[in-house]
């Protein structure tokens, strides 16, 4: 690993504070909310959010229309994919990679990435091994869900976020 890559490698157990816009109840109002990002793992990327759109699903979750919302909740979506210099429309997060975990192979600091709906899955089932994580029974949504370490997921209506490189 070169010196630039080492400088961008993320210490494995570092937690970072960030500020997001969170729903604190079902009123639909968002307000500033400071929280700690989950620990960045070996296959995670830490990104600075440049922009994040909104879709009707975000509104339904914020207002608890589906009866399963947990507050405080920072809405927005999350799974890293490389953008190919194309405009990105819709509810996806766009951000710049600030740091990468030691086992990250798909990204490096400074790259612009997109973040989709899922931030985790089991990586072992037939669906995951076929790159169809959306069908995994253990998928982890980018917000209003819980990571395997027990920390709540928070979405892209924030200054920064941590997501898996996959």
C-alpha cells in the first residue's frame, strides 16, 4: 500500500460525530441532530455527503405512516456505488469518500460515490452471493434499522455517513 493509500486508510475502531436532520416524532418536522456514527469497519467507507434527495418512502417513514418508525431518525438512503460521470436523479445520496477501511478495494479517498438503499446484508445467502442483496432476509436498511453491532442506522440527510463498500 502506498503512502497516499495508507493516509486514507481508516483506523478500524474510530467513531465520529456528525450532524443530520432528524425526525424526533411523527409530526414530519426535521431538526438538527448530533449523533455518533457507527465504528468504521475494515470494509467501510466514510463519506462527506454532498447532496441527498427525498422520495415518498422517506416521508412515510418520518411520519410513521407504516407504524414502524423509530425516533430520532435521520432519513435518506445508503449503499456505495461508483458514479460514471453521469447525473444522478432521485433519492440517492451523493458524497465524497474521505477515508476507507483497511480492506476496502473498490474506493479511495477523493472519489465521488452514490449511496443507495441498503447498508448491509449477510453476504452468505444465495441472494447475496448473486449480487441480489435486496432479497436477503438479513438486509440492513440505511435508516430506521439496526446494524449487526446494535447501533441504529441513519441515512443521508447528514454531513457525513459510514457505509459498506459493497
